[in-house]
C-alpha cells in the first residue's frame, strides 16, 4: 500500500521547521549530518534514534564514521517511486529532539 507523498508546500514547511535538514535525492529525501565529540557519543545517538525509529516503524538510512552520523529520511513506499511523507517529518522532529 502506498503512503501519501508530501506536496511542495508540505516539503517547504518541513524544511522551514527543520532547517538543519536539506533536500536530497532530487527532492525525494532529506539528509542531515550530526557531529559528536567521539564515537561513543555518535553510537549512543544512533542507539536512541534506533529505538525511536522502531517505535515509529520508520527506519532511517544512515552512515557513521567515528564521530559523524549522516541520516537520510525517505519513505520507500510513498507515491509511485518513493519520496517524502509525514513519516519522515515525524521522525525528523523526533531526531532533532534527541540532538
């Protein structure tokens, strides 16, 4: 079952509400890079995000190198080929709250 994609106005509002995130993948995703003091802090953050993501049944794509964590949010079953949905906005808000 397809999840409704955000429209242009909703994406604009999402970026206004979460200015540290940027559009990626031709507007089908948002990405944010988080910088920490060390690997332990980065891993702890990822663990807390993982618990949030599991509770929301919406999981980020991420990349970690030492103290840096890059998070990408997209909804693979949004629209015809994937895109941004309310799930991404909700998880971005939760992740921002942890940071």
